């Protein structure tokens, strides 16, 4: 159990570094939001032993604006954080190999009108013509 939590901490830290790298590429700078991205997860893995890893993931998705399916009000910066999150996931997460555009179209097509303009602006090379 502890070994799995330690592995999750390193997995999250690798993801955070990739997030900062992609954020710098797309925004031209790193932001406080970028530095804080997913920062509660390693702390929860370390200290919240009463919560399962699955519960930690559910808590994280419900309480962070960079996740799509929650009822939190999202700013344009939050939407870009989501796109950055999707884009950098493929760098460090072997189980998530899709780029931002392909992630949107495969998992969140109902949000195309919200996220596609951001992808077109920041990652236009990914956008494919519809058939």
C-alpha cells in the first residue's frame, strides 16, 4: 500500500514537471496555477491513509477546475490548464498517449465548442479536418 502511494507521488511529480514544461511552451511563462497544478495529490497520498487512491483521484477531479466533468466555474485560464493537462499527460503517462485534440475528441466530444477554440489557438497543428 505504501509502495503504491510512493509510486503515485513520483508519477504525479513527473506529470507536474511536464505540465510546467508544456505551460511554458504554450503560455510563454509559468504561472502560479502551473506551479500548484496537482499539488494536493502527493500530500494526500502521503497523509490521507483513510482514503483509497481511487477516492483521492475522485476528490481531485471534483475539486479542481482543470478537470472537465465537475460543476466548478471555469475561467479561460482554467480551460487552457485543461488543455495543457491533456497535452502533457502523453509525455509522462503511458496509459494516456493521446494529444490534447485527440483527448478532447475521444473522451469529451460534448465539450468540443468549449475546448476546440483553445486547442486551435495554442496547438493548431493538432486539429484535424472533419470528414
